[in-house]
């Protein structure tokens, strides 16, 4: 399949279906989803992931939400444990991001594969007896933790908060390296504190209005 962009003819879709790791365009998640495709660049022969918005953005605000991921990626630059951003382009009202390809998909799928393999290996060793499901090896778990901590430390060092760290937003390279992705929800620490400050009085008022004493009941505990 040729990539459906005149300005990107050197890019071509290698698979007709989206790759195993899907992504959500954080920041406009409820309305503007995204799909990630595995592509090969005809100019350099390398494979990349291209993240394409599934719906057309209809307003400037929706476009701004999509561009937040681009802005955050540019601010962070390259890091061993953050998905590398290369470029982005707009075609009419759709946005496309060219990103580093993480062949093993999401961390959730990768861990499930490791656990399944270890479980089958244990069952084979035991001759099919006591084939209880095993967990992630402790050494592997600590290695994953260290890689994620390194990526998050880089994000925090640039004054940003990710706000959406979960197994689906962590991708795994061919070599088993973890990469934090989906930077669309990242906000500056100052922006986050300002948002919390604006909403805290309203949350407190709602909590007070819904308290047992206000409803005529006695508080519990």
C-alpha cells in the first residue's frame, strides 16, 4: 500500500493492517483516536512507526491538542528510554507523526509473552505436572523499573509530567529496551499546579455538599 499522502511518497505502508501496538492520541483521546502503522522509508530503507489520527480534527483546539505531543517530543529530544520522534506533517485535517519503531509492541503484550513462555518452559521441565502460571522474573522486573525510572527522570528534568504512564503507553524495541511513548498528555509542572489550584476549591465544595452531615446522615467511622 502506498502511503496516502502526496508529500510523503517516499513512505509506504508495509502491512495493510495496523501494527500490533496501537496508540491513543492522548490529549484528545475521547474524540481523536490514532492508529500506528509500520512503514518503510524508501529514501533510507529504514522502518518507522507512523502515528495517524483516525478522525479529522474539526477545530483549532483539537488541532492544538494533537500538536501537543509534537511539542513535547521536540522539547525532550532524544533519550534511550523515550520513543524517538522524527517529524510530523498535516494532510488536510489529519495529523501524522513519524516515530521510532518498537517491534515488540506494548509492555503489556511483552510481559504477557515472557510469562507465557516461562510458564510453558516450567511445565515442560516438570513433565506437565505443576504447570502453574509464573510471574515476571525478578531480575527482569528490576531492569524494567530502572529503564522506566530513567525515562521519567528525563521527562521531569525538563519540567514535564507525563500523566498517563501505563503498560499500553510503554513500547518495547527489538532488543527488549523499554520506551515511554504517548506524550500528548504531558504538561509542565507549573501548568499542572495551576490546574489543580483552579479545580481544588470546586472539588472541596462538592465534597462538602455530598458529605453525610449535609445529607442529614451521620458520618461513618
